[in-house]
C-alpha cells in the first residue's frame, strides 16, 4: 500500500495538461483585456464621428 501511494505521488502524467490549461487561461485573460481596451477606443471613435455628423 505504501508503494502505491509513493507511485501516485511521483506520477507526473497529468502535469502537462495542467500546464496547458494554465497557459490557455492566461491567453484568455490577455485577449479579454485587449478586447476591452480596443472596444472602448472604438466606441469613443464612433461617438466622435456621430457628433461630427450632427
């Protein structure tokens, strides 16, 4: 039983998937922040054009 617990503790087969999951989460956060910043600037530009047309 003790050997089985040691083997499970030393098993790193799922480690790669966890790292890929963290990378994907980080990329998603960066994309959301970038789109939020760009969206705000685009909204301001459309409002500027709308005001100029009036």
